[in-house]
C-alpha cells in the first residue's frame, strides 16, 4: 500500500509565525503543511461564502426542476437541501478549524476512518468537480450565443472558456481569490435585483404585468409526477446548490481559519436559505410549470428569471442578467477547478495515490494536480461537441450530484470517528481558548446520515422508474446509480488491494497539521468579541 506521509506533531517549520520585526505583529503566512500559501483573507472568504455556488444551477436549471416536479416539489426540494448545507458545514468545520488543510474531508476521512473511504470520496469528488467545469463550459457557450445567435461555432466559446480558466490558475492564487471576490459581489447584487423586481412582478409591475394569485399552485400543478417529481427536484437541487464545503478547502490557504471559517459557517446557511428559497418562491409564483420556454427555450431564454421579466414586458434586464450569469458560470468553474486540483493534491500528499502529484510550486500552486485536472476537463468539455456529448454530459452531471451527497455521508461518519478519537485520547481541543465546536452535535451528522440514505433510495427508485417511464431500463439505471456504484466499488477495491485498516480512535493522529491560535489571531478575536452588537452585524454584511 502507498503509505500516508507522516509529519511532526504540531506546526511544521513552514507554518505561520509572528514576525517579530513587524510593528503590528502581523501574521506572516508562508505555507501550510501541504505547501500551499496562506493568502486568502478573512474578508475574501466572508464574501465568497456569501456569493459562492450561485450560478447557472439557480439561474437556469431551476426551470427543469419546476417543469418536472411543480412549484411545491421545487420549493420543498431546495428547502431540504438547505438543511443539509447547514448540517454539513457545522459537521465538517470543527475539524477544518482545528486542522485547516486544503484536503479537507479527504484528509479527515483518512486520518479518522479509513484510507479506502478517503480515496473513494476523493476520487468521486475529483471526477464530479471536473464534470462541473465541463457543464459550466457548456452553459458559457450557450450564454454567449444569446448575443452571437449561433454565428460562432460552439468550439470557439468552449476554447475561450478553457483559456480563461488556465489563465486564472497560471497566476498566483491571490488572483483567483480576488476573481471569486468580485464575481461573488456581482452575483449578490444580481440576486437582490431579481428579488426586488420579482416581488414587484407578483403585484403586476411591468408594461404587460399581471397580478399573480397563486394559480400555479392550484388544479394539481403544485406536485407534478408525484414522488418522482419531488425526488428528481431534490437531486437537481443538490446539483444546483452545489457542495458548500468549498470554504473548507479555502481554509487550508486562509490567513485566519478560526475567524473566517466560523463566520462562513454562520453565513452560508443563511445565504443559501435566503437567496435560494426566496428566489425559488418567486419563480414558483411567477412561472407556470407548463411554460414551454422552460424546456423549449435556449440559454438565458430558458431561465425562469428571464421568462418572468419577459412576460412583464421589461426590456434591458435580460441582457444584463445574461452578462452577470456569464461571470457566475466562470466563477463556479474556477471554484470547481480549485477544489478538484486540491482534492487530487491532498490524496497524493496523504499517499493515497502517487506522491509526485502532490508537488506545489513556489507560488503555492499544485501544478501537476492542476495539469491532470485540466487535461480531464479538456476531454470532458470537448466531448459535448460530439453527437453523443449531451448524453455523456447528463451522466457526468448525475455523478457530480451523487458525489456531493456521498461526501456528506463520508463527512458525517468522519465526525463520529473524530469525536471518538478526542474522547479516547482525552484531547483538550474544545477546552482551549476560542475553541469552536459543531452546534447541536450529534444532530447535524445524524441528519446528514438520514438525508443521504434518503438520497440513495431516491436515486435507486428513479433509476428503476424515471419520469416519463414505467419500465426499468439499463440506460436510466446506470445514469442514476453509476456514481453510487463507482464510489462503493472504488472503496471496496482499494481496501482489498491495499488491505487498509480502520483507524483506531486511541491512536488516530490528532497532532499533525493542528493549528493553535497565534498571538495576533487571539487579539483579533478579542477585539471582535468586544465589539458592540451593531458592529458585529455590520462585519457580517459588509462586502469590502
């Protein structure tokens, strides 16, 4: 078996230190134990946590949810996933703050459960996040053709998109951080605009506006296709909302994980609940699930947001929204590229795959992991140009969705093993100054386990009886179940080949990569604690 790397307990020599020559005692973050530079500021992570994962899934794909399941299934599906976002962030973040590594759940599953589970989860998420990049590339092409009117070949837009991604990641990580920061602000502004306009449209605003009385929820339109419609809406909502553990990966390259991650854990569930549920509720009121544009329109014209605006006869906003969604798509793709490369690098760093893939250059970029991820991304992106490309694309999108909730399953199991290790070794982690622990534990991991079992069962049911068919078929079965089968067989195969053993809580590593608070961080937390309530509120909502 490839053996996991062992490092000295506590901080490595390359970890953060206080610059004694600095007048302000600033933290000089050189790099973490994986070689990544800690150059993401708390403000960047704060804003990215507000606007992260808002993309084509919300702006466009919600139309498919609406047409398949109806408004009630769409809303309830998103509401259920919002509770999972809260649970997964609270569950994983107590480990993230104690051990802020870029590998996140890959690192923790290996350390506290079993290397086989770590490998299976990491491999699945690497494939899934890379598939997301290819899906966003397709959206990018369609959005650009909203103006080009198909006068430019799709391959040109796909190539421009890929070049943009490679430019972002050929530059220092600080460029990626500011790109995500800027696009997050843009997405937040766009959603606020739509929410305000949407509320006005409900009451009949616009040249062609009409007052909406909830007709879309009557005469059997609330729940379409019964449980199939609801189950499909749930799975699509998982893909639309995305895996909000993204902030956990940023923590490995954050200057102050204790402050930034704790804030993100509070902010992200609120952002998801407010932005998504309010937007979805407005869509459910304004758009009929039988609107032909939900399926017959192309690109931005198929977006429920734009359909509602066009119905009211409002001009100009669709063009602005199209431009904003282009940036949102690029942002999601960049996040996916970042996470996929970090997952691959972390697996190599832990010895789960060949260690040469773990190399990080002087600017903190995992070039080999980025190169391998980029190569697969290119293949998956250009596959969409083939006659069967859309079929492959749908399969990979389902794998990405499955990968999300299967990782939630891994995180919930890891949380119990982490707590067992703390108890077995009588570790004082939670008694230290400004210690952060999972709220209401063990409720969040238990809820995650319950929901993930439901998602697996739903996937199996839809694999046998998809919407529009009462007869099982091999095509639909593997489309819905391939991701689950891949993860299970990968884990079992890795365990049998390398004969891995379950980690013993009494000897599990609770020291490597552990990051106690520095003097400057404690001072910042003291200052924050002493702020008046109004100032704390401002710190949560300000975007600069």
